[in-house]
């Protein structure tokens, strides 16, 4: 879970450290979703981002985070993944690696 959150941090950092802080503050205060819950509730996170930035800007933000997740977890379909799917794929990879 920590590795996925670090990818989300790096993806948000692309837009500036202040933006990352604003996103985490807003999703916690307005949407009652804390940073640690994002991995378990990725759709709520995406919906919160869409509420903050609109449907067009959220795609740009998602793409930045997906790029980080795809690189970290070696996901082949980076360009076709949405953020919810990327997080789920990363969780599956992490679970599989624990089993192996």
C-alpha cells in the first residue's frame, strides 16, 4: 500500500507540492477520505479529484499518477489504464508478490 501511495504522491508532485497538500487536505475535509484510504477506495479518490478540478483536468492528473504506478509496478497497458484500474492492478501485483 505504501508503494502505491508514494506513486500517487509523485504523480501529484508533478503539479507542485502545494497542489498535493491541497488535494490531501480537501479530500479529507470535504470528502472525508484520508490519504491512507485512497488505495482501498480509488473510485472515491477519482471522484473527489473530479469535484475539485473538473472532468477534463482530472484526466491529466490521473494520467500523471497512472504513469508513476505503471512504472513502479511494471504495468504493460499504461496508456489504456484509468487510475482506478491502475491502483487495482498494482494491489494485485503486490498481493501476488507476497504469495510468491
